[in-house]
């Protein structure tokens, strides 16, 4: 990323992992699992000591949002994955360390276990970057109460009052989109936005942790992008792999039009070296025709925005378990204003 000399780096969550041990470590995690302020500070300090991370921070300003592992795996609102230690005390410690170590403004200063992370950043007349928080205000996971895969019989995910953003953040974002005059509206957020059937063959399987668990929330946002005629691009992290696809106004309607696109960036190190393609990749793409691209290596997404187009390159590395692997472009697309589709470049 530093070699590309970008104007801005957007980091979409899981800057640290709170775990003590991790399955595919590029380096050992310092200090065991993070539970208190000292533990979270130590983990942040370890990552900030990495010279290549330092170079990337020095080369360009960053905008950041957290995901679950910056606090605790799969937390949802005030509900932790594990009840011990007391979660709100742990969340307050994680929020404090995050604020101390990340480029956040005074408006994001935490108040105990609360921190207003969502905000908009204007990039001239070209783009508004709306940074979202899909963790702190979400309803609990549908049907099971825990994050995981649910079947087509999980009707709770369609409940009209379910929200992944919370009422206040939804209202704020609607207002930001309604009043936007920029060419592009970028939504930097954490979890898979597109509908995604993760089960190969017969039957359906949806992640209740992503927006598939909060269908009404997704439909409200998709409708706002469409109704306000915004050029919407959703920027997503979380799943440790590259994806790109088109967002429908309503996935339950087979004739529904595309209203925006989604670009999912892979991880920097998490999940080891990975593969360009997995044995079930082609089946997943065939069963989800609105999804246009996958790559399972580590890397980042490079985007160049103008008034005429958004040029996107998915950058991948063959390995991260040893240093200095060259980056290569695993996929390229062009998005044009007024045309919410991915065109191969």
C-alpha cells in the first residue's frame, strides 16, 4: 500500500485480534488474550511497532472503523460472545485503547463503553466517505442468538424492525445520502452487505452476522441510495478474502435492479497465505450471480476516483508468511456514475 503512495487509506476493522493465539500467525500475539486496558494497549503497541505498518501510516492519512476483534469476537450491541469478564468493562477498555492508538478526532472520544464511531468525511466534490458502525447498535443475531449460518427457514432475519445500524445511525445516514452532492458516496463498513448463499448445491445458508441477518435494514439503505440517485459503493472487510458484486434493491424480487456495488477487501495477514481460488469458489459464484469476483489471497483494494469513473484493482500477494512477496492485480473493474455495475477493466 505504501509503495502505491495513496492519498487516503481506509481500514475497515480488525486492526488487532483480541485472541491470545491465532491459527495462522504471521507473528506471535503479545500478552495473551486482551481483557483489560493494559492488554489492549499492548496489542496495539505490538502492531504499531511493525515497520511496514509504520510506513503505511506515514505515507497517507488513514480513516478507520472497528469490527468485532478490536473488542471481542462476534459481539453484538451489549451482548458479548462470552459473558466473562463483564463485557461493558471490557468494551470500555477496548474503546479507550482504540481511541488512543487510532487516528480519530475529538468527536470520537469514548465515554466509558460508548463511542460514536460513525461519521462522514468529505473528499472535495468527488466523494463523501460515510463510515459506519455495524457492531455497537445492532440487534442480536436472528434465530440462534449467536453468529453463524442460518437456513431459508430463519424468517426472523426479515423482521421489519430489525436493524444492524440502530435507529439513530440509520436516520443520520439517510440524511447524509439525501443531502449529498458528491459524485460518489462511499460507505465504509464491516460485514458482507450483498445477499450471499454460502451453501453449495441444494438448500440455502446465510450468514446472520452480515446484512443477510438484517434484511429490512439493508433494504432501507438500498432504497435510499436508489431514491436519492446516489452513486453508492459499499466498502467492506471482515471475511479475509476479496469479493466484488452488485447490490440489488430487494433480493427477494428476482427482477430487482442493481442500485450500488460492493467491494470487499481481503485481510492484511489473517488466514495465512490463502489461495487465489478454492474448490467451491466457482459453485458459490454460479449460485450467487450478482457476485462477480473472488480472490482468496491477502492484500488490499486500490481505487482511483474521478468524476468520470472509479477504477478498482484488487491487489493480492502470493504469501505473507515470509517478507517481500510482490503484489499483483488479481482483478480490475471500472464503475461509472449512473451505472451501478462492475465492468471488467
